[in-house]
């Protein structure tokens, strides 16, 4: 393969204590918690808003914040929840997302914390010396620049910084096959008084099967998710799957989103012609980006696993607890959903599993933590930890740890676990086992 050698002197634009890459829920939680605990923080996001999948991709709902008794995503997650939903009962399983309100909440939280931040800023590369990231290289709208930091937090969801720095990773199942993507959407003119509210589907899928028989869909996708109610006439669609999309490859994403946009007319026809209450439904807009469920999982000091889930694991270095069912979507339309029985069973009320701090520490790196979807977890466990409320948990822990390391001028592995847990608890983290 031919190539060129490209060299350029670039500006060191920022010198900071903590550099956070990615402004989804994990990145916002990491940056805000680090700043509130005394660190100088820079936060970089490739889109033009914070929130990641909830805002740019228009994913219509947060999954559960609670185990039915306890608010698990305490601290930053609870603060976001209360600002968006007020005194809504947090024990509900899922919550439709008011996109513009959520953008406003994130903007305010990041700004009020005194964080330097940029949108439209993409990580290009890193400079590493003996497992220590010295500089992160970014491209803005026009300029390429460097950021020097003592500690870096990879909240990209895809592990871009950690992998660029040399971390090992896993991706997909044993054959490298990944969960499908979805082009989420917003719809109007839904008659919710007559519509089936349960994800916008007929209870026994008779209508969907008839649509398959009538050849409505280009892809016969039995895993059609559905519609979440926003208000009196509007809904958010997490509709259909786009298979064979590699969320770390721009060509694959390009092909996937073009395919998805073409197929949206099929879903519009299905809803308006087959489901009661949707006769006048209109597709108003689709996400700016594909909703990606799975890419890389960084190999960390501890890999969260199925046994942690089934045995309600407790850890000495526990930084949070969570409870979402293991939710793995099939890699192909004609494949059975993996671990489906476990998803349907879920957790008993009041039960949760612990998350180890070691699942945030990449094995080969000295000054990098990961948070959000790319934490150290085996694939089955990632089916639970990938959702947004859990991202608040791991993000807040990563940001707090980086701030404590900065105060003591120690490596991330040397952070005092008791102090970390106490500091997290003081911020509202749910840590019933810390004493």
C-alpha cells in the first residue's frame, strides 16, 4: 500500500490537568466531576452539541436510572435527571428524551463548571512515551492543534484515544460481528389515544408479519424496536436495524446511513398503513448520525463479565452499581437475538451489580482512563453497561479519579480507593458497600 510521510509543526493550544475526549453522558460526567473536584479541564466533542446518542443521534429514551428502589446513577446522572424531568418518579423503566432541553442542561453544567470546551473537534492522534500520553492531536474546523495534559479520559464510546495510544481492545463477538446500528427519528401527528403505546407495535406482531408478507420492507427485520411517546402528538422512533455497520470506519458508516435514510420511507408506510393510531403519522427528521450500539471494548485491568451480572458482584474498588438487562441485538436480520432470555428476565427489584474501578484502567496505559460504552467489559456484560445512565456512573468515577490523582500527583493506579469512593459518595454516587 502506497503512502506519504506528512509532517507539520502544530500549536500546543491547551495545557491542562485533565483532557476529556467525547461529550456524551460519560464525557460530560467525567469533565464536570473532574472540574468540581479542583482540576483544570478541557473537553472536546466532534459534534455541535453534548449528549452523544441522545442528542446527535436522536435516540428517543434513557433506559433505567434505578433498580426500582435506589437511584443508581447518582451524582451527575441524578442532577441531569432532575433538571430534565423534575420530580418524575425515577423508578420508571425508561424516559423519553426532550432533546433541546437536554442540550441546554449539558451546556449549562459544562459552562458553570468552568470547563474549556470545543465542539466540531475531532481526535486525530496521540503522542505516547512509555505508556504515557503526552499530547492529544485534534482537528477543529480549520486548524490542527495539540493538547498537553497530565491525565486523559477516553469517553468517545469507541476507544479512539486509548487505541491510538496502544491499548488492546476487543470488538464484537468471537467472529468480530457487531450489533446493528439504528437511524433514530422524530415523528408527528400520532394519535396516542388510539396507538399502541408499547413501542408502537401490535402486541403479537401480526401487523408486522403481514407487512413482511406484503413485501413492505427491503430487509425483513423482526427486531423492529418502535416508538416512544414524547407528548400529545409526537414520538421518537428507535425503528429498525442497519446491519453490518462498523462504527469505527467512515466508509461503513457512510454506506449505513445512506441505506438507513432510504429505508425510512418503508417504516413510514408501515406505520401509516398497518398500525392503528399512526394513520396520519409523519416522519419529521432523522438523527444527524447513526445510533451505534457497539464497537470496541478496551482491555482493562479488570473485564466485567457475566458472572458479575448473575451474582450481583460486589468489589472492594467499586465505583458504582447498575442493573440494566443484558441487551444484545442480533448481528443479522435472520439471526436469533443473543442472550434474549436474560434480557427478558432482567433483574429483580432492588438488585444490581458492582462496577470495578479497574474496568476503567487500560492495561497498557499509565495516564488514561476509559468511560462509557468502551470500558473494560466482556461482550455479554457490555450489553448492560453500554446504556446512558451507566455512562454517567463510569464517567463521574473517571473524572473524580483523575482529579484526585492530579491533587496528589500520582498515577491513576495509585489513587486511594477509599478516598475515591468517599468522594464519589459525597457527590451522590450509590455505593452501599463502601463501608
